[in-house]
C-alpha cells in the first residue's frame, strides 16, 4: 500500500513539473520568451513514461508483472492529465497581480 501512495505522489509531482520549470527538458535554458506549450506537453509525455517505468520496476520487485492492455494505458494517461491540471491552471489560467 505504501508503494502505491509513493507512486501516486511521484506521478502528481511529475505531472506538474513541466508547468513549474522554465527549462526545456528540465536542463536546457529556454530560447526567447520562455517554454512553449508544445515543449510542456512533450515533457508531460516524457514524465508519463518515466513514472510508468518506475512503477513497473516497483511492481517487478514485488512479484510477477501483470500483463496490461490498452485500457490500462488509456486510464493512466487520463489520470496523469488530471494530475497535471493544477500546474496548467497555475501557468496559463491564474491571473497574477498587475497582469492585464
């Protein structure tokens, strides 16, 4: 049960990371005004597969890995997008003081 909670917290943090950091792929400084939405979505997909790989390794250490079908991946991708919503709201929808 503890491993599941750790993976969920890790997924929530990883889903919001692209919206909180301005560096491209978390390393390269942005060119021009900042990171575009396309870069953020690319990083979001990268983080989805990274967290999925970590979760697979945790499951592998606990026992045999259960086979997954497309329904599993569709559900986890949607959950990852829901986890990313607070970061998206903060970056693109939140009105800051002094902004017109």
